[in-house]
C-alpha cells in the first residue's frame, strides 16, 4: 500500500530520452504546411458565412464610468477599446461582456480586472 506514491510501476525511460525522440529543427517542416492549410480553410469558411444585420454600423461603447467610445459593430473588439484608453491597460487586463441587442443597437460593458484586485 502506498508503493505507487513512491515507485513507478510502468516502463522506464533511459536517462536523457525524450518522448517522441530528439527534437530536430527543420526548415519548412511538414507540420507547418498542414497547419497553414487548416488555417486557410478556417479563414475561407469564416469569410463565406453571411454577415449579421448591422455589421459595420457605427456603435457607441459605454464604459463603467459613463464615458463613451465610438466603435464599429462586429469589428471593434474590447481589446481595441482598451488600447484606445491606454496601452498599459490593454496589456494589464481586458475582460469584457459584449451584448448585441437587435442590430444596429449595441450595448457593451467593459470592466477592468487587475491581478491586484481581490474580487
């Protein structure tokens, strides 16, 4: 009892061995091409999706302090708004809840959460 906590019971690896073998840097590795193909298909599929009503419409983002920032529906991201306030803010923390009411009316809440906050 308790032996599993102090001793392994499975096969052992030789000292210095790596799972899957040694890492070898390859120029134009084959897996990169596969990843690029997957990404290209995802981009194509996203571009083929119909745009929602109100896409590209001007919108107003209301911040917790009541100030407002201009944006573009379905294009402006919470990170864009945080960057427009302060690059330091955008790098420190950016948490947002975006609520699209019926288009083109948009309501957005932006909250700043910092590692120093207790909540």
